[in-house]
């Protein structure tokens, strides 16, 4: 398959790995921002193949994982409200709130539906004019155009029974937050290619200059990731700190301008709480006042305060690259995919889930998951 098979070629991978080994002379810590990249690194055995001088740590690039606890609680509250159809991507259903998950609400009789697009929720709203349809709009900049488009489409159709529960987060402020944490020691970043396909990468120039770090826009296939790591290592070894684009087949510097125009027609930047982390200034989107009729929180006057996180879940430290998933005492014991304490263990992009499901692709010295799993 064009643009896919050639990025999974084992011979090319070996050649890039050899070049990485020839280039690296000292330890470097590189963070991949995207949870999809984390899963690709683990399940393709790349962490095991890299020279030991290179430590890959896993950033806050899983939107499901960073959706704040109080928003899960709001989603559950709305789902259990009479006359409401709660629509969501499948990843969100098993994420634990302070009381229960959306899946548990569904088991209790709530009308919770898994969708693949917010535009499906528009169709459901049209088919059920006597009920309220809420779409749980979660994601980084990648999913924001489709969610904004759903609002515009609903307005055009004159729908009064459709709204969004918004949890959109932005990558550049998250990187800044990670770099300013005294416990984080990151030398370079692999940027999420799909985010940059929408937003471009011009926003990252100030971060490279401020923190003196290489930032490499990277795809998701094994060759993409290895090329991105090689580009980062070359910059580090040469003392450079630039924004480079490995993912040229999908990303341009300016990004997708029409998609950006749709985003900023409906959304505006706001401060955002990140689950397991904290309030990060200017790190999220909220619906503009002129589209307030489509804001579920305002429409239903939802007032649910932040609940306390489970103290046994160390998702924040994991997503800042301070520890690896297996270094959390609850990992594989009290916290499993069947009984998660936090979102990184259940999300398809969560770092904990990647380490749990693909433990056979990790070096024995990194962890012994077989022993961990046998105790769970």
C-alpha cells in the first residue's frame, strides 16, 4: 500500500538504526508527544532496538488520558439525565470518573452511543427531535475541525436538540508545561504528525528557541519514528535546536488553513485542566459565545466541581516523562485494562495500555511484565 508499506520496510529500518548507533555518543532523552506514536514504538519493538543511550519517554499526547476528571463526571451526569442521548468515541466509555464511567452509566440504563464522527450525532438529533443529543467532543487540534463543523452544520439545519461537551486540548502549551517542570528532563520532542497536518508547525519555533530543544514533526509508522529519532539525535549531537519536518508527505509549515478557519469560527482558546497534571494556561478550546446554544455545559447548566484524583494513579508523572508506566506501583496490579485507575490504562493511545498489552516487545531489563501480570 503506497505511503504505508514502504514505511514498514525492515531493511530500511535496520539502516536507520545503524545510523542512529553511529551518530549517538552520549545519553539523550526524547519524548514522543502522541499516544499513537507511543503504541507504535512499543508494539513494533523499536524501544528494544534503539541503542541504550537513547531513552524514549511518553508525553501527554493522548487526549482521552488528559480529559479532566470533572468532565467525565459531567458526561456521566448528562448521560443519566432523562431524555438525553450521549454520543462519544469508544475510547471514552471506559475512562473512570469519580463515581463511574460512561460504560457503567450505559449498563445502568443510560442511552450512551459509540460514534465514529460528530456528524453521526447530527443525524441522530434529526431522527430524535424530542430528545437532546450531546456529543462528547474530545481531542487535540486534530479532531477540532470536525467538531466545529458539526456545530456549523447543526446551526445551518436549525437543530435545537444538539450540543457538544467540549474537551479540546492543545499541544504547544503542553510541551511548554512539561519543559517548565523541574522534574522533567527532556532533550528533544517528536511532534504529532496529525496535529501538525491541521495546525502546521510554525507555532513551535518559539519553543525551540526558548528551551533550546529540537522539535521533529514525525509520522506514526516504524520508519517515520526511526527517522524522527535520527533527526533529533543529529541535532542534539551537533548542538542544534530547530523545528524539522519528517512527515513531509502530510504536513506543511502553515498547516490546513481552511480547517483552521473552521476551528476558530466556532472555538476560542481557553485555560484547560489536564487530568493528572494541572491547569495549563491557553491550552484548550471552548465554544464561542455566539454558539453558546451548542455548549452542553451552558445549555444544561451543569455545575459539577472537580473531584479528587485517585492517589494511586501516577498518570501525571507518566505523561510528563518523569516515570515509565511500569514504575507506577499500581501498574498491572490494582490497575489493569479490566479495572483501570486512570485513563492511560484503557485508552487505545494510553502509554500504560501499550506497556501492558505489548510487554513481549520490551527488553527484559526494562521490566518483567510477566511477573507483574501473574500477580494481577
